[in-house]
């Protein structure tokens, strides 16, 4: 998301909507054609580790921007999140419930483990309200600590409408430009890389099996669809996976698909009912910064944990990791200060280079990907054999991959033979795997033919 904000700062907003629509359609094609699923066959832990870790580390300045408004409130929020999610997360609280069978009764639930963020935000928000009412926080908007007040953004509540419905082209017809499209396309590529890293991080935190190729393809394709809708309604920026939410999975230990569907419905309601969204926007910025501290920190640590699959005693692997992490942090910082020095003779290409390598996770992940595939090393040394210890053919492991099936319709899709060749279908079989099966079949037929010739002789 931050990548798109930077691009929109370089491109005028009316044109950004049209360019966003074009870039979104390109992403839909990338996912629908199965390009990401093919590329991921060459991706190992030495690519995933810098990509995922740098997603969290590169956003440290954003976390600091929220926390610097009042470090005390941010640290208090972090204290309560840590307290609820680690120290007393096993404590079960009796909750009054009702069922037709047992009528009114109490049920013990690990409330602190399920709602650490909600409880921490609620407690610190009430504490900030007390400090606001007693004028402990400064009332001057230019003084540090003002944004810790609960009434610092109260005008949002008064100005927001009760109901609002996003309509296509409500801000006018979109316009297009080649330079704008290239900028949005570069941001889209960076966002795809971030999303792939988020997928791996979510899998690691939730304990699910590694996603098959069709899950990656479908995720990238539908992210493109959501971006397309954002361009139609004039949002001005795209939608993408957010690393902070991945950290919340690790904190709350909740990765149920039903929970996230419910959260999506709530977000739609918040978008339509303006007052609900405005009420959530009133949360003071230092409280948000305190929750980000742990969430993005967990994303960075998840990237590091992936390294357990490769041989860390190997000089080859340590060299690749060191170069990837250092270059991933150094190149974006250099480009931020020396963007005008990127001159290839094409303004569009210059913009693509600045956007792509201006994001730490793309720069680090790209360098790790290239070095890991160029420098000689065994599969065991690289960790590929342990990392990709599942087949892309979901039919061979139906139980392990059932979590990635589409609800209600997968059993009907599997009956259609042509769906095996659709990259977003749950029954999709990689094309290289089909070639491998064909080679094995030919080899078996040849062996049987030779066998029968021997029997005839």
C-alpha cells in the first residue's frame, strides 16, 4: 500500500485511477496465466527470508511515525499486548453463554489469547480519554503529544456522512498515460512480491501446509480484481495484503477462514456506514503504533524462522543472506536521496527502476532470488528439498491441500477435465508436472515394449 501512495504522489490523481485499472488487469492476467506459480518453483528459503523479513523491517519508519506522537502511550499499548498475548494468554475467563441444550450456563474461554489487540486498545484508549479530559495531553496541535488526545480527530466524526455508497466513475472518467501505467505496473509488481511473502508468512503462523501453485495464482488474480474495483470507484490507491494483519494472526492464534470472512463483512459495513468507520478512525495514533510494533516485528521474525530449512553453516548461504539483507536496506535508502541519478534514457524505465528497487522487500528478495539460483549449491544446502516437500498436484495430497479448496464448488470443478489446465482451479496440475508424467509414461511404455520383445525372443 505504501508503494502505491508513493507512486500516486508522483502521478496526478485523476490519471492514477485509469492507470490503476490497467495495472490491475495486468495483475489479473499474471495470476490467471499461472506465471507466479511457475516462478515459485525456483523460490527457496534464501529468497523468502529476506523478502518477508524486509517487509516488516522496511516499515519501521512508519511505526516510528505513529509512535513518536507519544512514546509513553505506544509503550503502554505494547505492554498490554505482550501481557495478554504471552504472559496470561492461557488464562480462561468464565463467560455467560446460552444454548438450547444447556440453557444459561458459563463457558471458560481464553479471552486474552483471542482478543489481545482489542483489549489492549480498549484499555489504553480509555486511559487516553481520562488524560484528555483532565488536560494532561497538550491541546495545541503543534506540540508533540497532541495526537494522543482522543479528540484530536473528532472532526472526522462530524464531517463523515451516515451512509455512502461507492459508485463506478463517481469522480469522472479515468484517463490514461504510458508513464503513469509503467509507474503503477512497477508498484503492482512490488505489491505482488509483498503478497507472496505475506502468503508464506501467514502459512508459517497458521501451521497450514505450503500453498500449491493454484492458491498463489488465485490469490494474485483476485488481488488484481480488488485493485480493479478500487480504480473503478475512484479510491486513488490499490488494495493489497497487509503485513500487519499477518502479525495479528500470530498474536491472536486465530487463522480461521470464517473469521476473516466475518471481518471482511464488517469492513464493508464500515465502508457503507460512514459513522462506524469514522469511530474507528478516532483511535489515537500512538495506540496504533504500539500495536504495529509487535505485529510487524512478528512478520520480520517469521522471515528469519524460514532459514531453519537451509544449512546456516554454509558459507554460500550466509553470503547470500548478508548481501540480500544489506542491499535490500541500502538500495532504497540510496534511491530516496539520489533518485535523479537513475538515467537510462527512458523516463518510463527510470520510474520503474525507482519504484521497484525503492522498496526494500523487492530489492532484497530479488537479489536473494538471483544469487540463490546462480551460485552452485545442493538442494539440501539451499533447503529446497525440505521447503518444497509437497507436490504441486493437489490430487496426490487431498487432505493436506483441502484448506486451499474453494468452498462448495471444488467437488464440481474436479469433475470438469479442462479445469486441470486452468491455473486458478483447485484441480490445476502444473504444466511441467504434466510433461514429467508424460515422460514417465513414455519411459514405462518403452520398458514394457522391450520386456515383451525379450519374452518373444
